[in-house]
C-alpha cells in the first residue's frame, strides 16, 4: 500500500508542469471573447488602483459609493473563476494529460528513430513562420463592424431628437451607441431656435424610447469608455435633463471613480460640462478632484494642446498657486506656440481668469503678424478675452480695426457691428472704421434692422464719435429708420435710443415726443419687469438735456421723476496736493462740489473773466454780491472715462462737459493715470497752464493777491 502511494506521488510530479500549462492556456482563452476580456481588464485596473500612491487614491476615493449593479448580479470575479474551472475540467489538458506529455517528450527527444533517418528525412522547424497563411477575420467581428457602420449612417441622417429615438427602437443598442444617440440629439438640438428647442425637448421627454436609453446608460456607466462616459454626461446636461435625476448623479459618481483614467480630451469635456452645472455635493467634489488631478499632471505635460486643456479645466475658482504653476509651464514652452495655440491662449487665460502679460504680449505679436489669416469668430473671441482679462493692447486693436476697414466689402453688417460692440466695451475708438461704416450706413439706411440701429446708436454715442463733416446727415439717416420702427419698438429700447441722441447732442422731435407720452413714462416707472431705479436715472438725464440744451421743441412732462442719489466721490490725492502747491491756501478753491443738476466737480475755482486772477471762496459766496466772473471746474477721471490711448472723453463725460459749459464753467480734464506719471513740479506746472490763460503771468497774480491780503 505504501509502495503504491509513493508511486502515485512520483507520477504526480511528472504531471505538475503539464497541468500548469493547461491552466495557463485555459486562462488565456477566457480573455479571447470580448465580454470576458473586458471584464478581466476591468478587474486588473481595479486591482491596480489599490496599489497606487497615496495621492492617486485620494483622488479616486473622492467618489461616493453607490450600488450600480443589481444585487442579484454575479460579480466579475465569480464569473471568471467559474469559466476557468469549467474549461480546465473539460479541456484536453485534463483529459489527455499522458498522451500530451508523451508528445512533448517526443519533440524533445524522439525515440525509435535513428540519427541517420532524421538526417535523410526532410526536417521542418515547428517555429518557422509560413508566408502563405492569410489572416482570417472573425466573422462575428465583421458583422459587428457592419452593424455599427449601418447604425452610424442612419444616425447621421437624423434631424431631430425624436428621429434619433425612433431609430433607437429598431436596434439593440450597445453602450457606445447609446452615448452616440445622446450626443447626436444634442448636436441637432443646439442648431435650433429657442422656441423649437423647447418643443423638441418636450417631445423628447414624452418619447417612450428616451427612458430606455437613459436607463441603459445609467446601468452600464461603469462599463463605458471614458470618452463615452463624459460625452453622455455632457449631452444629458445640455439637453436640460434635470441635474437631480439618478441618471446624472450616477454619471457624476462614476466620473469621480474613474477620474484618473481620463485623458486630456475627456477632462476637457468634463470641465466644460461642470462649468454650466449647478452647484451640488457631487459636482463640487468632482471639481475638487479635477483640480488635484491637473496639479499632479503638470510636470508630465509636453503637448501645448494638453496644457491649454488643463488650464481650461481648472476654471476661475482654482487657487492662485495652481494658476501660477500653469503659467510657468506655459512660459517654459512659449517658443513652441503655433498661431492656433496663440489664438486659443487668449480664451484659455480668460477661462481661468489669469492675467499674464508676458504670455498675452507674445501671443498678440503673433496675431498682429497674421491677422489676415485668422477667421471671424476667432478674432471676436480674442477681443472678448482681452475685455475679460482687462488687457489693453492698442497696437493689437488698431491692427484688427485697420484690417476690417480695408476689407469692409467682405463683411456683413452684423459682423461689423459685433466688432464695433467689442471695441466699445474695450474703450477703443477706431476712427477710420467708424467713418467707413457710417458712410456705408448713410448709403443704405433702410437695410438696418431695429437691433442694428440700436447697436449703432449705442456704440457711436458711448464712443462720442460722429463722422467728420457729416454729423447731420448721419444722424438724420438713423432717425428716419427709427421713425419707421416707432409703432412697435419697446418702451425701454425707445428710452435707450433717445438717451443716445442726448449724449450726441441731437434732439429729433418725433422720438422725443413719443417717449415723453404719459403712458410710456408710466410703463417705464411702474412696470414690474422694469429696472425702475435705472430707468429713473436715464430719464433724469434726458430731462436735464431738454432743460440745458434747450431744443426748439419743449413738451412739458407731467410725470414726477425721482431725483438720483448724490454721487460720493473723493478728489484725487495727487491732484489735491498739486492744487495746494499752486494756490497756496485751501480757501482759494472748493473741493468735492455737488451741483443742483447732480453733477460732481472735483475742484471749483472762481476767477476773473480773463482767468488771470483767483478770488477767495469767502469773498465770492455772498448773497448780496453774486459772482459775475469765470468759474473753473477741474474734473479728475480714470482711464476708463477716456477712449483708449487718447484724451478723447467718452460719451457720458462728453455730455457732462457740454452741460457744465452751458452752466458757465471753464472745464479742465485731468487724466489720472497720466497725471500720476508726472513729477511733482511737472504736476503743478500742468495745472498752472490749464487753469490760467496762456498769456497770463499766473505766479505774479497769485503773489500780488497774497501781498494784498497781508
């Protein structure tokens, strides 16, 4: 008995390598079918995740645990183990172990054949590759590709979300096809008008196939590729599916779990999706994980496109330290930027709210050199990003404006107006472009829509610009167009148009009389959907223009307007010190004066008619002796009150200066940033030249006055 047991053990030692070989081959077979192979890969990646560094795990475990599989489902590990056992029991390795072992023995050392017979016979190397063997594709895989191609062709023909859902009912959709359906539904919807979007969305929610597609996406979220996962989330959010639904919350949680697997493209789509989503626990956690992941991947970034994607991902709420790291990375590869990279860098910095002058200056130089090769919308995005970043580059703006002026014939009216609106927001006054476009408007004013007209009035009034030598013709052309739209123009738009006329100092009778009707004024001051306080301020300036500019027609206003709250502004410190140095005493001028018209004056000086002598404030302000000399108003304004790079005042400041002159003031403008650049003695000399007449010895006048007081 003992001898038989020992014999059995010795035999099993010989069978051990064969069994191991069979088990290895059976495991390889379990990976060959698509489903089990995918499951094994997921298991391997899941096991890998447990061995990552502490930092990676901190990102991965930001997710909230939820049961995405049904409780009764068999786990992936159990299925794999069953497959391995069944194939091991049924495979030839288990049934023909002894024969297989003998074959291997024969290959290594064949018995019963002499050495001479081996040399005489034709020997074939079993490891040599044959050239005449053709690779045959798996028939089910070919059918699957044809099925996918046919489905994609049908999907491209859909023109509405309901068409996509109708198509989905004719197929048994895979997860990728479900994701493609959602993406196509959003692609066709975003091209529709708002009214059509509302109707299509209602039909989509009522379609019986839509819940089925959503349910399949929710159940298979963990099995999706990263790209399909983020595009499914992006599409459902854009289709305005409620963000509190289980579908979107499940997709958010799976994104948290698989965040480390996302490539740059997936991160970019996810970031753009999170940017428009409402704040919630899952959204906030995912944003935090996204920032951590970006910070970890900064040193490994080599592609400029990947860097810009990362910079766009973090958003405006990212910590300043992270923004600076990305800025340094961009500066280190700045010499590798192509023209498209430079174009996109403007919007990238705007998305993260990072003002980097070295990067912006370098990119601006590339844009200036190649402005004629940049498409329309890219130029618009560059200018809008400059506005958002508060970046002012006069050379860049002038180059774009000159390019538009020289190619005016290729642009539509709406495109030119969009450029002019952006320039106005930037405070830039492109004189040649404004004059050229005004000439085009005067030649064909009837082609303007109401929206075009309102934009033209706003831009030209706020930039305080009228075509040289053709003021009246240009304004009359606009007024004729406005009178055509008067019967159907909203009250607020009419008020804004009239206010633009007031800024320009032009008073057409018909629009003014229409606005000053009691019914329209009552609507502006009492309607619930109006900003009543803002309307009162605008109407106050309109009435003030009628009182001071005195147009030929004057229509009494029966409606009582509220008085705007007084403006509390402190005088500029540098100008105040220079005024003290020039005048010698504080009693020689007034500071922070508020007029009855609600206008504010930084410094008020009383002088004689020739502006040679200054009078003390106490002597002038006597009821029995009204002042009959010259009053001087010194106005201090920041750079935003002037057109970029000039001393040309913008619309509201120009209107205030016009009204102060009507009230009898000599107006002196002080550009605060330019004034601060002067030395102390130059500041005093600047005010002396502006306040006193050029042919006046101001220092002797002040000295004589002081000696008289002594």
